[in-house]
């Protein structure tokens, strides 16, 4: 994925605010050069706007994947619901007596 890094002006002490945010994309799988990182310049809002669709798509993929696992393994889901509901019922009965 990507991480946001900031570059420091060489003439300024490290105590000063960081300048020039940029993103580096990890392209290890498709990299033919020596470095697996590609620099993407722009301010932080440009970087977030450019890659927010990709991250949103990734989150949607995992949501769909999670739902499909429970749809394909419905007996497991039903057993899990039964076990949880039985434990809740036993907890309620023991608190009454």
C-alpha cells in the first residue's frame, strides 16, 4: 500500500515543521528497477483524494468477501448463532435463580 512521508528542507533545523508531503507507492510486485517505491508528489489532500477510491474499493472487497463466506457456510453461521443464544439464555436463567 502507501504511506505518506514528508521531506525536510536541509537548511532548516529538525525542530521546524516538515514540508512537502508526498506518497510512495509500494510496487514490489511489478518493479523492474532497483527501487520498489514510486514517488507521488502533491499535497496531502491530493494524495488522499487520488487514492481514496482504491482504499474504498479494497474495503468493499473485504466486506463482500466476509458476507460471501457466511453465505457459503450458512450452517456454520447458524451453529454460531445457536451457541451464542444458548449461552445468553443460560446466563439469564442463572442470574434469575
